[in-house]
């Protein structure tokens, strides 16, 4: 995988296959402390202790549709290379939370990637799934809750193509305004740990 957004998509796919009805996706870009934290939390069926201890093994999987489950091991490897790691908290029948941490400025950290595309893909393919997305860049925050959007749409589903087109643009604009994923989406320079890129760091319009 070439971007972290694809890892997030893989984790959410695992959550959906575990029968979740709600998934919370968090991206925290704390540039002051030189850290990037990604969290995916669901209310699916969870894992028992035995599987939880083996989940970073690429050959450990609950799926019957493929022989190996590579998503979490690959994410753990990517985080480990960047002076971080992955922690997993799961309870049988109550859900799973995966947290991946990276050193933000590490030269080998892959870009976050196109989160608007990832989120609209999740919502488009899973109309009954509640998706809560929380993205912070230092003190600036953005939150999206698909349940709130659906309540305003009435009988029109969030998965409607016209809604998804609007939503993708709205997400991109909102992330631009808080400075999120600046280096990955717009092609601008990656910030150093102090948050300086050598150009104006105000919200992008």
C-alpha cells in the first residue's frame, strides 16, 4: 500500500466483515509533537484473546474468503519503520479499536493520501453503516457524522451518487481549511516537527 488512507480502508473493511454498524475513524496530526495517530474503532463482534495475540501474524485471520490477513501486519510494519507502532484493544462481542502511531516527519512515513475518496468509498458501498470521522491538525478540528448528514437528507441515502459527489468536495474543502493532509492531497511540502514549511501556514482556502 502506498498511502495510509488505503490502510484505513482495509481496517474499516475488517470492521464491516466483523458485523459492525458504527465505525469511528480518527486522524490526529500533532505536528508540534511530531506525531501522526490513526484510530479505527468499531462496535463489531470483536476478537477473543487467542486471536488478539495472533492478529499481527499475516497468516492469522478469521476470514474464509482468503488464506491470509495482511492488513494489520502491514500497517504495524509501516508504523514500526517510522518509530511508531500499532496497538489493538478488542473484546468479544463489544468491538475492536486499532491505533497506529507514526513519527510525523519520518522520511519513510507514507502519505495519508486521499481521505475524501476513501470516506466516500466506504459510505457509497455501505449505506447502512454509521461513519464518524474526526480529523485534527494541532488545535484545528473537523468532525463528520454520516448519521447527522442522513437525518438532513431525509429519504435520499448518503450513498446516492450526487450526495457522494457533494460530500467528497465538502470533505476536501474542510480538510484544506484545517491544514489536513496538506502534503498528500495538494502536493505541497511536508511540514517539519515545528509545523514550518517555509511558506504561509494559515488555513488554505
